[in-house]
């Protein structure tokens, strides 16, 4: 079997990998992506801050409502005091008044705490809005060059994909399917490596994973032979 088309196919894939590494390391691309990522985080943070502000405000309104209710109860208790003549009869409204006054103090303390949270959250919202505007300006500064770079990348990728497609009919379908599955398995890896290795007859060690391949090596004796490494799945060939 002739492996020239498969090796050329892999060469193109590695060129694509190398191109993407260089593209993603380009300062404008790095700056644009960083600003975009920070804008996303700031926008997400703003949404959470607004939600927190609304929750605090609702809680504050609830406290105010309770506060007003207790004030009315206090006024009512004070009016009831005038209806009692002896000390024993007055014990109940006095106790009630003391309890209500204590609740009022607790509500005042809670109200003060909530007001502080509202103020702090409002300041955070203001600062986050400023940060969002700054990030938008950064993105705008890099966007033109970044889009040109993306277009250049798209043109490069199309050219390479067309070249790969032209080679597919010259590659054994079984080999091509296995090759693609191995490359797909590396999709999330930062440092992709070769899948196809030109091997030396008789060498029991896999050049991809450096493990002993056992009896599988018997399939690699003559020119045109190939095997899939039983350990890592690399395609080993003899030209």
C-alpha cells in the first residue's frame, strides 16, 4: 500500500495546527480575546449585581412595611395605657410596648444594614458599568485587525480543507476513518501530535507512546504494511 496521500493529509493537518497556534498567539488576537472575555465576565457580574440590588431593595421595602406596622401597634398600645387605672392592669400594655420597642430597634439595625448593602451594590454596579464601557472601547480598538485576521484564517483553512478533500479518494477508507478518529480525540488538547508514524521493521516499541506493542509488531514486516498501535492507536506504517 502507498501511504504518500495519507502522509500528505497529515502534513496539512499539522500545518493547520501550527497556523492556529501562531494565530492565537498574535498580540492583537490575544488582546481582543482577553478584552472579550473580561467583557463577558463584567456583563455577567453586572447581571448578578442588579439582581442583588433588586433583592436588597425588596427586603428593604419589607422591613419598612414591618417598621410602619410596629409603629402603629406602639401608638395603639400607648393609647391603651390611658384606659387602665391601676398598676397591675397596666403591666400588659407596658410589656407589649417594650416588646414592640425592641422589635423596632432590631428592624432599625436590619434596615441600616440593608441600606449599606444597597449603597455598596449601587457603587459596584456603577464601577462595573464603567468597566464594561472600557472593555467595549478596547474591543473596538482591536476589532478591525482581528476581523481581517479571522478572514485570512478562514481563507487559509478553506484552502487546506480543499487540499485534504482532494487527497481522500487516494487513502484507504479504513486508514482515513481511524486517522480522523485519532485526530478528533486530540481536539481539546493544546499540543496535538502526529497520528501516522513511519516505522522500522522489527522495532517492538511504538514511536508515539513508547510502549511495547507485543505480537502486533508482527504485522509490520514489509513495505506497505500498517498496524494500529494497541496501546495508543497511532498508525504505524512501513514505506
